[in-house]
C-alpha cells in the first residue's frame, strides 16, 4: 500500500538510496534537510522538499519543525535515515500518534550509537572485537597506544573522529586534534590495528526479533570510510552475532554493524555499529527489501522473516569511486580513466549496478555525479574537501547530544 513517508534528512548516501527504493515502491516521499542543495533535492522521486533547522546547531528547532510537518502532512511513517534517530528516540513520547516510526528505547539506542558503550556491550556479550582500551586523558591515550593503532572518539559517523596512527608523529597529530576538540571531556577508544577486509551487515528488528539481514564486503574503497564497490556475501555467523545484540537491546527498527574479516582466517572482529540502515540499495538489488520491511515495522506490523539475500551481487557508487581515486593522489588522467570504466561498465564495474545515482530510474541523480566528476577533474586535490561536505548540519555534534539529553523533554 502506498504510504506518505517523511525522510529525516537528504544529505547522506543512505537517505538518497532509501528514497530511490521508496519512490520505486510507489510511496509519497517528502524530505527535510538544512542544506538547500542536498543529494535528495536532485530526484524526481521526492514529492516535496522542506528546508529545516540544522540538527547539529538547533536540535530543539529541528524537532519542533518535524512535529509541525507531521501535524500538517498526515504522514504514515517518519523514517530516520541518519543520526536524527538519536533525537527521535529521546523524544519518542512527543512523536507517538503523529506518525509511525521504529526505534528502540532511548537508553538502548544510546548504547548502539556510542562507540565506547558499544564496545562495552560486545565485552558483555562476549562477541569478538579488536583489543580495545577506553581512555579519557591524553596521558592515558599515549600509554594505551601500541603502533599501529586506531583511535576513535566515542561519537562520530562516516569516519569522523577516527585516526590511524603508525608512529609517534601520527600520534602527536591525533592527540593535538583530540585536545583541540575537547574530546577528552568524553571517552576515546584505542584499538589494535588489524589487516583484513572490511564488511558491513544491516538488519531490521521487531521488538528484539531479527526479521531481515544483508551483508556485503568492500571490494574497493571510496573516501571517508565509504565503499566504491561492494559485493553481497552470506554470513550466518555475523547474523547470529547481530541477533544476539538485537535481543540484548530489545532492538526495534534498523541496526547495522561494521566488521573486519582478518587476513589470517581468524574469527571476524566487530568494529562499529550504526543504529540505522546504511546504503540499503545493495540489499534491495540482492533481493532483500529492508526499507519496505522497516516501513511495515514502523506501522506496527509483525512481518514474516525475509529469506537470505543473494550472495555475489556486485554494486558500486560512481561518486565514491571518483572521490576515492582522487583522495589517493590520482591525477586527471587517472580520473578520466575511471570515468571511462564507469561509462563502459568495464572491469572492475563489469556486471555491477549503480546504487547511488541510478540515472535510468531517476535522471536528475546524474547531476551530483556529473558535478563531482567536473570538480575533481578541475582540482583532483579537492576530494577530501568535497567528502567533508557530507558531514554537515544534518548530523550530531557533542554539543547537540548534550542539548538533547539535558535540555529537550522527551
């Protein structure tokens, strides 16, 4: 049944892919975002765009804006596609009755959202993770680091707040940035660095029961921790770990994890958690519609468990591929070569389908991909600056988290 869906932001790749799935499903999609020209703005599948206050700087204003939209728009579902879920879970009582949504209790959402709390949960459940220390001072950080290592702030997404340190110079730079951002006022993680392949799994739960699952491996990296090329995989062991996490947290809604498959055939190590769907087109193209499942759970249904998605389905994100080439020092010639490969569908894109900008299905989506290619060809070194544009006002900061927890009534 076609539904009226309000998507919580339109800047992330996850939101853009969810919008494609929603639009192809015949749903009426409206999007709010503080950026006038976000990814979702360039889509024929979005019926209406609402420019809203920034979550990062004004969470109370953003929440009031959402409440007013829900009162006026008669929406069936409010779909949090990124960190807005933190605010919605905290204010769940205020939102109930205005639209359907699927979120766990706030205290459980907070565990999954915070890197330190998630690490402690893994220890509690005896699930594998890299060797981890949690510190709250620069001296403790320096004492805990054994090169090479990974340093993470307790809150951060899309590789914000992550440093890979290989020597004392790297450590000095990371410690300086952490001190400048007042990160030691909270908690900082130090983890051993491990060689291996990054994989991700995403799922949908209904009151602690896992109903849908999909996993994929990173074939080629993009920029900012993203994937340029993915391939779906069968991971029953990871599914069992996710079931254990979801049952412990009585999870309701979407939940995703990142994990590492070590090169030495050791067991996988869980390295991150996101309380949302992350780029769900990979699952959709592999035969598992997690977005539709999430809509049904949001409406109060208890759907049947979905069958396993197909393994071996390859997908790619052209924008990430180009940004990845440029961020690794690629020249204009390298970028032009990658553009030709994408256009012709030659290796490594043979038998692969585009996730983020499906031009044949949604022609305006060609605009951001074309703009990215043009800007990078003009200035290849701009890759990291362009990628940072996605870490904008639609996301949380430590200050906005503090405001939500202490100053916004639930």
